[in-house]
């Protein structure tokens, strides 16, 4: 028996306000899709392509976005509380005012991402790439950092970090 994996193609789809709670959208092609105000709580978007998608004010609490492509996506005001974004590519995305509290952002790429005013409290940023990210007014309380960086610049912000060195 030959079982072929079906890839969902929703490029440029208008799913504004859609109820996709718990949906299985693994590896879906959602490039340019409009998911503004969509309910994606607990949805499986692992490996999904959301390049240039609009997810403003979307509810993504507990969603699985591991390995997802979110380059240049608009997630302004989105709720990603306790979401999983391991190895996700979020380069150049707009996450202004988004809630990423408790999210797993391990190995995610946030290069040149706008996180101004976002909440990252209790998020795991282990080995995440933050080069060129806008972290102004971002809540980084109790964030877990295990970065290979020796220097970070947080303009106009206060950052308290407890550094632990590991000798190998």
C-alpha cells in the first residue's frame, strides 16, 4: 500500500477569524494567507510555510510551530503563550506587542525581527538568533538565555542577566 502525505495548499487564503482550534496543518503551505484574528489554539503547524502570512491578533496559545517558516509574517498582537517555535525561522517578522510568555523558542531565528513591546516572560531563548532584533520595551523577565554571544546590545532597555559559565 502506498500512503502519500497530503500537503495542504492554502497560499493567499482568506481565513480571517477562522476557527482552526487544534487543526492539523503540519507542513501546510500558508504563504501570504490572511489568518488575522484566527483561533489556532493548540493547532499543529509544525513545518508549515507562513512566509508573509498575516496573523495579527491571532490566538496561537499552545500551538506547535516547530520548524515553521514565519519569515516576514505579521504577528503583531498575536498570543503565542506556551507555543512551540523550536528551530522556527521568524526572520524579519513583526511581533510587536505579541505575547510569547512561556514559549519554547529554542534555536529559533529572530534575526531582524521586530519584538518591540512583546512579552517574552518565562520564554526559552536557548541558542536563539537575535541579531538585529528590535527588543525595545520587550518584557524579558525570567527568560532563559543560553546563548553563544559574548555581547548583546539592548538599546533604551534594562536587562538583568544572571550568567553562568560552563567549563568544558
